[in-house]
């Protein structure tokens, strides 16, 4: 059971890294003349944004979800 939790911890970490790097990298959209609202609108259309939040939830659950023995 512990191995499954570690697997989901690493998988969630990978998702969060991919999503976080993409969120930071796409800040360059704002240099093309888009405002902050346009940036948020653009990021909500990207799958990587949701990978970031899914990764955070997976890490949180793998660490804090109670284990049943």
C-alpha cells in the first residue's frame, strides 16, 4: 500500500512540475500585448493548467489521506 502512495506522490509531482513550468512559460503571452485577463483566459484553455492542479491534489491525497489498515 505504501508503494502505491509513493507512486501517486511522484506522479502528482510530475504533473505539478509540467503544469507549473507551462504556466510560467506562457507568461510570455502577456508580452505580446495581451492583458492579465487574456492570459488567464488563454491558460484556462490549456490542458497543462489542469495538470498542475491535478498534480497538487494527487500529492496532497497521497500524503494526507488516511491509510486503512
